[in-house]
C-alpha cells in the first residue's frame, strides 16, 4: 500500500516518488507540534498512536539537515526533527479544487505560541552549542611542546606503516651480507619522509648517530600491534552490534616457520548489508583438535568479546592433511553449539571442497597437482604453451581444440566443472608440461621447469589417471547441485529441495558399482593409451603384497577396491554430513525471500523449519501470524511492484522493519557460509588475502601487515592509535616486550 503525504497541498505518494516518508512520532508532545505545524484541524482529535500508524510526512517538509541517509537504501530523521516547510497558499489559485486536507486558520494565540516555541528552540540550540564548545575546550587534553612533538612523530610512523600495508610492501628486503646491509623498505620511507619535510621525524632522528638504530624490533612490533588491534576492534564493534555471525577459516598459511589459520567473520551490519571480514591469524599446531577448538573459542570469547552462542554457521576451507583436522574441529564445535551449522564455503566450488575432504593419498595427489597447475599457469607465457599443446593434440579436430581453449581460461582450476576440463585436457597438459620442461627457447626460469617436470611425472602415473577419471564421473552427480548452491537465492532453494535426488543417484551408483567401475576403468585405460602411460598397479602396493605373500592382484580389481569404492562412498558420506537435516531446513527457510515465495505460488511453510531459531526472534509467538501477513503482502502486491530476488534486496526494503521476526530471521540466514556475499564492493576479504600472499615473497610475509592490507578499507583514526600507544607504551618504557609479529626487524640509520 502506498504512503500518502499528510501535509496540506502536497500530493506526493511513495509509489510515485523517490522521497522518504516518515511516520508521525509516538511521543505525544512531539506529535502535537507536528500536527500544529501541519495546520490540519482534522488531525488534532487523533491520538499519537493513531497518527503514528496511519499518517506520514514526506522529506520535503523537513530541513535537509534533519534528514540523514544511513545507506543508499535507508533514510532516517534525527530524533529532534520538526517539520517546518509547508505550502499553505497554492490552493488559493484554484478555488474550485476539492481539498481533502483542510487547512486550519491560525488564531493570534496560535501564532504567539509558535513564535514562543521558535524562540525557545533557538535559545536552547545556542545554549547547547555554547555548552558543547565549553565542554570540548575543557575536555581537550593539554600537551607540552615535547609531548606534541612525540605524538606527531608517532602519527607519522603509523601513517608510514599503513601506507606500506596498503601497497603490500614488505618491511624488509634481502640482506646482501652482514658487512653490506641494504636499507630496508621501512627505513627508505622514513628517510624519504624526512627529506620531504616531515619535521616530526626529522627532529626525532636528527641527533641520532650514524648507523645507530632508528627503531628497535620491539618498538616496531609495538606499533604494528597497536595498528592491528585498533583496526580489528573497529570491525568487532560492528559484529557485536549485529549479534549473530558465522565463522569461516581459510587454508593454513606459514609465517616465520609457524602455521596460522586465517579467521573470517560473516555478519549483517546495522545497514542490513552482509559483510565478511578478515579478523586474525590463529596459530595452527598439529596435534589435538580439541586444543585448537579451545584456542579458537578463547580468541572469540575472551579476546574479542563475542559469544559462541551467537555463532550460526561455520565453514573451513582446508586442503591436504589439514582438511581432516578441520572437519574434526567442526564436529567438536557443533557438539557444543548445535546452531553453528557446518557448511561448505561459498568461496570454493562444491566439487573441489568434496575432493579436498577425501582423506585418500591418491585423491590428495590429484588436488595438489591442481593447485600446482593453477600456480604454474600464472607464469607469463605458460598459458600460451598450453594452447599450443591443445592445438597440437587436436590438430585433426580443431573445433574441439578451440572449445577446450575456451574452457581452459584463467581460473578453470577453481570451477565446478574442473574435473571434466582436467580429464579433457590431460593429454594436452602432459604435452604442455613436457614443452615447458624442455624449455627450448629459454623463456621459463629454472623454478618453473622444475615444477613442470614434477607435474608431468605425477600426471604420467596410471593411478593418478584412474583417480581423475573416477572423480570426474562421481562428481558429475553433484556438479549441478553445487552450482545451484552457490547461485542466486532461488537456485539455492532449489538445491536444498534436490538433495534427495543427488543422494539417490549416488546410492544407485554404489549399488551397481561393478557395472560403473567397468565403464570408468575402461575409460581410464583408453586415456592412458593416448598418453603412453603403462597400466600398472602402484609399486608400493605390489611390494607389500609380495612381502606378505598374498599373490598378485589384477589392476582392475585393485583400482575398484582402492579407488572407485572409497571415492564413491567418501563422496556420499561428505554430502550427507555437509547437508544434514538442520542444514537443509535452514536452506529451505530461504522461501522467506519474496521471489522464492512467488516461485512456490505463495504456498510456503517456513514455520515448519523455524523452530531451531525461535530464540533468535524478537517475538517468536507471533511468527505464524507475521509470516501469514508477509505472504499476503507479496501475494496481493500491485502489478508495478517487483518481487525482491535476494536476501540483501529484501532486507533493504523500507517496510521490512514492520515484520521484525522476518527481518531477524533473514539476517540469521544471510550469515550462512554457503550463501554467496551479494553486492560486495570489490574483492572480498578471502580474495584480498590470496592477493597479498601471492604478491609478497614467503620469507617477507608479516601477519600484522597482512591483516592491515586485507582491511585497508576499514576506517582508522591515527590519533586514536597515538593515544593507545602512549597509554600502553610510555616513552620511558618503550622496551617492553609485545606480542611477536613474525619478523625480526631492526630499522637502522645508514649513510
């Protein structure tokens, strides 16, 4: 239903204008002033609640300074806003016009009262302004000249650190020798700033002896620690305000010979926008999973002030041996916090996620080869070598060769159809690796040729060929499901409803494994013949067989028992665990999105799946009635009203706040890690982390700079950091040992 403006001679309504419309206030005194200013005699007899419920004023009747735009989709009034801009005369030009909104004639008493109120308001504003100015002057800290110089010096240091972090410039460079020390990057920027006229730095260091330390490693670590904690706290404040969040971890990263787990938090902020932010690196120690859960919980609760009871989802993007450990971590977290649903991460194609989670060495070899292939093809001219190899292999079928080149565009190793493309390009890939290894033109560095040799040796193993064929055929049944899961909201809802069919197909393959294996093994043998790869049982297995005197085993039987059967059963188990009843129920609640409702002919029953989330709703007892009204609202909408298609679009609706349970429910669902982050500006936090790791040499990685680089979009106040540093590390106690940040850095003054 459109909102009509209650002001006299104003004909605006919400469906024909981009203006915001504001309800009359519930406060009786403010509401009375609004009615007086409107000069609507017919409104004077109505109560504040009646006016709040049925009447609106458009933004044109308020001073622009009173109207605040909190986001591109939301406009609000200041708490003290009073409408003052009205047209009380235009109807006089057309005396015959009908006037539904009769204008009250002001008496002398009314005019006097309005003048008195205006004068009182002006006097109150002036007094408040004087009081604020006086308080600001009284509260402003007084610093001596030396203290101001020291604070300016710290401010310059913080500014330099943020510049280095934003540009992904490492703090140090390689040392030629102990006798000949290269100036590091931080030192170089300090020198540049002093030469460019930074008085704070120049005064600080002008009396420093040549070759003495500018900053010790301890002082630099203190500065980085303050930067990191200040930026993190800015993000955590938003997470605490939003309450509900999901936990996402990335693949393990190594800093200074120690492993760390990247930790991300996904939440819906106060503007109803979904955010996923990187917050820290958690030390990852091989060993007991329960110890890792305790460290993670301590980090979230004790250090960051969050509640694990408010965690509504978790996803762990792990590879290799760490994938098994992170699966165990997810199970332990869900045992303590059942609503922290374990789901696949939207940043990884489902088929890749499933294969990464299979704990079989042959599968892990294939996945490691995929990662190495992706890394190798980021090298200049490597892609050209692959396209040349495809042309050579498909010279009798150029159409298929051209189609394969299109499929092998950059990023193909991260797509849902990765195993289909890998199988089609396997002979060409082997030919390409051989070409790079030969390096006839000398265009590839030795590191690349060594990698190509290692990849070629691995691809020319029959066990690897069979494993690729089996993965490709088994994961065909989950490919469309995974693509829908990471698609639009309606696609995700469809995926939740198609899970039974996916499991049925996988069970059917398992029940007829002999027939399927025969076809798949024959496909592997044919492909091996094209690649000149001999059909053989792995040497290690044969040696164990002979040592145990168990006799010989046929290749087809071996690969059935040790590849096909484990892969199909492993994939079935992964899908069943990853999409438990609780997960599927949560995904089916996406029918709250109006476009999904429309697709279901408004015959949806979200309340059947909402029981687990009753504690998250402001008024759970009214949920059934509210859901009924929500469906009716969209079912009987006007023809010109389009159904919102995503959670983000739905949460940005102005009237979603009239459905508090629906709004809260959508916010919780939005944090689920399986759903893609909609309308995110630029690269996400996960992509920024990968970009930093790819642009900085491994030996120069610094987890504090990484954190600042990934979160360079987060606002930061240098003066706040200066205050915090001065409070934590007084100048006469600057040698206190801070938390180690991963690099032993000493900034020295050189000639």
